[in-house]
């Protein structure tokens, strides 16, 4: 291999060209080594960066238990229908004992509680919830219970 780098038998221009080629080769080897090191370093840093990014994204989200919109509060609630005065509704948040305090006992439905379609629409209109009634086969849905695709929720 030493005969490759022998300068015997070369002209001055040949020797200069050979030395220039050697300098270019050494520069290319050094540059390639630097690129490989940089690629290894970038690959090694990609994993911690991805983990850190995941943690930041997960911690940045709002809690799933908190409501995304504030609860609807009406300034002038409509009075309850006369037939349903014995029903009581209460919104309870974060109370682990609620099931023991407010257990619903199963019993047969009172036929007096049932209303006709027209009475239901009138009651909803009086409660400022005007809607329509959609009958599909054996089922009936209120039109504000339908999502945008037209399927019951």
C-alpha cells in the first residue's frame, strides 16, 4: 500500500494533484464522520423528545371529568306541569353517597303520568323547549334528540 503514496516517478504537477486528492479525501472522511455522529445524536435525542412531547400534550389537556361547557342555567325556569309535581330533580356532582340517599324504587308506571303526543308537544312548548315528534316504526323520537345524521342519540 505504501507504493500508492510513493511520489517517485511523478512530475511536480502529479504530486500536487495527488496531495490535493488526499486532502479532499481526508476532508470527506471527516465530514462523513461528523454527519454520522450528528445522525446518531439526533436519533438518540428523538426518543426523549418524543416522551417529553407526549407528557406535555397529556398534561395540557383539560380533565375529562370536568364539563367542557358550563351547565345551562335559566333565569326564568318554566313551571313544572301539574301532573308531575311529585317528581323532584336535583343535579349532584361528586357525591359518593348519592345512590344510598336517592335510590329509585322500582314500581309500575302510573297511567295518569302518560300524555298524548299533542299534550307532550304542548308541555315542551310551555317549558320553552319547542320540538317535533318523529315516528320511526314502533319508536318515537323528539326532533331535538336527533343528531345531524338524523339518527336517534
